[in-house]
C-alpha cells in the first residue's frame, strides 16, 4: 500500500495516542533559568509532577549564557543531551541551523493540543527555522523603563495621577534624566555599564529599530552614521553626569532599588524583585514602569524569548512515549503560564496572556501592549543571547560609556573584531 504524507501523519498520531501507559516516564530537562525565573520554573515542574503520575520531570539548572549553550550543543551532537531544554528564541538560527534541535511536526503539536494560532505571531515565527517548528515559545521579555516616583515627582515628570508624563523623542528622554539630576542631585538614570555588559547592546538595537536602520545587510554592517549617533546619545548620558559609568549588573540594580537613581533601563525580569521589595516595605519609594519611550520614529524595543526545545541527540532518537511526555509538560506550562507572568514576563501563549487575570496583573499591565513593538536580534548563526556577536559588542561598547573610547572608536573596533563572524560559514555541529 502506498502511504501518502496524510496517511503517515495519521499513523504517527495513532501510534502516539495509543502508546500504553506503563512505567512512569522520566523527562530530563536542562534550564538556564536562575533566580526568580528558576524558582517559578521549579514551581511549575512541581505542580506538573503533582498533577499526574504518568510523567515525572527532573530539571537541572546550568550556568546562564555561553556555558549553557556550549554544553547543550556538545551533548546533543554526541547523543547525550537532555530530553528538553529551555533556550532563547534569538538562538534559533544557531541551534536549529546547526543541527542541535529536533524539529516538532504539526501532528506532534496537535497531539499535545497546541497550535501556532495560540501564540503571538512574532514569537511563533521566531520559533521556526526554514519554515519548520523547532521550539515552543514560553514568553517575551523586553526592555522597559523603571522610574522612582519620588525622584521623578520632584523633577516635575509626573502627572496628577502620579504616572510618568509622556516622553517623546531622544531629546525629551535626555531632558528627563537631566531634570532628575538637577532637582535631586542623584543620577537621572542607571543601567549596567561595565565591560561585558549587555544593556548597551539591547538599547542600541532598540534605537536602530526605531530609526528603521538595519544592523546587518548583505553580510555587512549597515547601521552607518545612525549607529554612531545612537551610541553617542547613550554615552552622552554618562559623560554629562546623568548616569554613573562602570556599574556591573548587580550594582546598577542596587543603585535604583536603593533610591539613588530616577530611572532604570532594564528588562522586565527585575519586576519580581521590585514587587517583593515593595510588599515587604523595604523599597523605600514608590516605583512605576513604562514601555521604553519612542526615541525616534517608532516604538520598537529589543526583546528576547524563552522557549522549550527538544535536543536532536544524534543517533539517539526520542521514543514515542518520551515525546508524548515532553509535549504534555510543555502544554501544561503554556496553559499555566500566569504564574510565569508574575515574574514580569509576558506569556507567549495568548489564551493566558489575553485572559482577564493576566490583563489585570500589576505591574505587567503597564507594559501589556509591548508585544506589538518588540524586535529581536537579526537572524544569523552568530546572533542571540550570549552569542558571539553580542559578546564582542559587550567588549567594546561599554568603553564608550566610560569615555575610554569614543563611540566611533568603539564601533570601529567592534566591527573589525566581528567582521570574521559575518564572513564565516554557519557551523553544522
């Protein structure tokens, strides 16, 4: 009998659904989630394990960034990787294109009751490589603007409801930082700015997108004068004394949470700490959050997304029962991602993200419209979270904030160092 693709899909679905429930299936998951994110994922794992007896998820947390991805790539290539991993969607080209991840078919998604229409379109597209699904989005986490209402109020930046007045344009944002500095004597803003910091890259990418200027085009850097001018505007905040250079990530967040800066540019992942401190009464001031302002032509803002992916595990294909168990857990997390939203993230699963409970969640409601404006790093094997290009940018761009290099020098050194990446063929691991 000739088997058409439709018959093959039907046979696969029948096999997966008819797999007998024998011994408990164990799913090994590797995650790079730590801190509050790690605690919430552990809670989801525990809730899933307690909700049924057929599947048990065992989660292992590895060091965030390149150490995680190096181990994931190496283990998958030799067939010894986990059954499931949390990854960043910004690494899809690198991981899927490099043969590290196993594709997930529409039939397999349907088996778990999942389909692409249930996810935000931008995140769903980003989870694909060459038209094939390789990941299931969990969230999106953009940059936002945190503000100290006490300091911003003294600078005349709040309205009658004690909300931040609209800030439109790069000059207006600079004026807001200046106003806090002059009115209070404290820094107008803070963000991580030491060497190896990623914040300047994320903000710079946002500014280029707002100007509709491409970062890379035709295998070459294409931002030109707009890129240099954007970095000069950021470095000017530090040179003019509105922000303190050289702060690493913990120092910059501590500066804001200690009440010593009017604004903080950071990701939504700091929301849980703000909420916790406010509830305990240890914050010392009233805070607010606003989307990253429109500094140029539109409201684009850098973001990334966590997602679930299945390692390819070369030579060690996943049995049907294990696949069914993996997708059962992923579906559970998607449908119960309101708890994940309490970590500041915006769920990628729309039935949850657009539910009345999620829309009423504070302070998330203050930036609920951001999904319409997010941009990711460009698609390339060297891009993405803790990827090679971002790591190179973090070596040179922070030097412009401390005036060790001019913006032009910092970008020239970055381009020289990164040029080899743009010329190199994508790896097949």
